[in-house]
């Protein structure tokens, strides 16, 4: 017997084969091996394509041939997270309890409250988990701990919550060790590969900024005289360079930059680039200063976007940085724009 379950918002249907029947409970089975379609979907989401619809239906799934003694892992319904979990469970018979996190990953969903106590309690009840397994233990990701009150889950459902390792790659060793974590398993890291993985989606999201910069630099390079091309190139290259620095250079350099605030770290890179651009394009002091006032806050703003993806920050810290940083960024951008406009007006009048 085959059973289909449609992924929310994706328009895609994945077929599951029930492997366990207890009364009227039929648990759909999912494979620990990713298909070409899965890999392509992950690649597209890395570039920000189809992100909103990249989810699986909440519910209970089986990996391998689980029985009533098999472990139950809890995760989000963001498909990339779900795929990583099932892939890591290769060779293990287990259940995956998927919560409705609105297609958001565990860490972000825990902060927003969708990977939370109420949803976990409701999902335990709706899936009939008590009738599926004989034990009363759940394995939750450590990064989801902020959203779930373990004592409430135990009091309301009888299930004990165990917070597993930070990285899903350690889940096999964690289960084999009787759900005991080593210090390394509990350590939160934001390695180079993790930081680099964020770059593609940031590039895609920055495309409107790139278009706006090109249009603004065209206007700020008028009139269309023989020197228009030189003016346009120096301005657009400086500003697009600031975008590249904020998106591509900032992530790998993050741990080595001074200051705690991401905006301040980004501003340092923006300043270095502005000085380099002024020398490289041999711009006058007034133009260099005006472009720096526009380029530095732009790099700071792009760097600040990483607060939501980095384990270096927390929700309150990110909120404070945005509240304080945005006004400064806007004022600096405005001053830079005014300087560039004033330079063009004076140049035209004295021509």
C-alpha cells in the first residue's frame, strides 16, 4: 500500500510506504538516501529559490525498520533540516517527529516560538505517538532548547525530553552512547563551511540593491559628456565593491574582525575598501569622502544581515544592534548621497 503526502507550498508530492501499523496508525516511511530531486531542491534553496515552499508535512515518519523501542527524533518541517536528519540516520531504525515550524529551521523557529512547547505537545497527541512507541523519550536538537520547556512536556505528555548534539552529524554516536553527549557534541560552532554556505542566498537577496546602485550611479554621473563613463565606473565599482565585501568577504573574516557588533565589523571592511577604491580609481578627496560615507554603511548593513544566521549572536543582541545601527547607517548614506549630488551640481555650474 502506498500513501502520498504533499509538501506544504511546494506543489510536490513525495510517496511514502507505511512500514508500521498499530491499530489505525500508519507511519509513512522516508529514505535516508537523498534523491537527485532532493539535492537539486537544496541547491535551489541555497540560492534563495523556492525557499518559502521548501517544507514537508508535519507528522510522524519512519526511517529504516523501527519498532516500539526505536528512538524518536524531533525536528522542523523545513525540508533542508528534515533531509539532513534523515540522511544522518542511515543505518539506524528511528522515528522522526516533524513539527509545524512554518518551513523555518529549528534554531530560528525556536526563537520565534513555532518550534515550541505547545506545538510539540499537539504533535505528540495528533500523531498518536503514545500508541506507536513503548518508551517515553524524545530527542530534540540542542539549538531548539530555547523554545521547548522540557518539564511541561513531561507533565502534559509523559515524554522525557533529551537535548541531543548541536550537529546532526553526531546523532549516531549520541544514540550509540545511550543519549550521552560529549563536551564536543554540546559545543556550538560556526565553522568556515557554515559561514560560506550563507553567501549564495545573500547574493540573490542583494540583487535589488545592485540594480538600485547601478541606477543611482548613472544619475550621479550625469551629464552625458566624454567623462561620463569614467565617473560612472568609479562610482559603481566602489559601491558594488562594498556589496561584494559585505557579502563575500565578511563571512570568512567574521571571527578575525574587531568589535562584537556585526555592523561595526562590516564598517571596518567598508572603510578598508573605501580607502583602496579611492586610491585605485584616483578619485578626488570630496568624491572619495562622499562615496565612503555611502559605501561603509552599506557594507555594515550587509554584514548585519548575518546576525540571523550566526550562532555568535542571540535574539536580544541582534535586536539591539539593528535598533541602534539602522539610524546611523541611514544618516551616513544620506550624507554620502548629498555629497555626491552637491559635487555634480558644482561641477556642472563651473564647467
